[in-house]
């Protein structure tokens, strides 16, 4: 059974998470994930399945319920087609944000 963290441990954890988020570089994160998948010998079908599962599980997080409600999707409807369509929408939104800031090439 996991030991509960005290106030100071929780504070340090939250500080580290905040620091990690501030220093997050999407390219670095993507590279680490890609290296991990390749080092473990995953083929492209397996990588696609892992990435799909990660996205589906992230969409099921409680904090994403508002997003799903906003687009009219019941979490129980998150089949392959729905998750892929959501990914397309989110990627377009992300790229539009990059284009607006001039960060996209």
C-alpha cells in the first residue's frame, strides 16, 4: 500500500511538476517517447495502438469531461474513429495556435 505524502513532500512534488511544465518542450518530449518505443522494438502498428490508447485514456481524465461535453461526446462513445477525429481537431487547433504566434514553419 502506497505511503501518503506529507505537506512538504506534496509541495516539493508540485514545485517540480510546475518546473517540468515550464520547461516542457514538445519536441523533446516527442523524441523521448519515440526513442522509448523504438528501443522497445515496437513496430508501427504497435506504436499506433499505444498512441491511440494514450489519447483515449487522456480524454477519459475527469478534467477533460468539459471538453467532451462541449463537443457533444459521451465518454462511452470513445471508439477508434471518435478518438482519431478528436485528435485531428486538436492537432488543427494546436497548429493554428502556432501559426498565430508565428512559431510554425
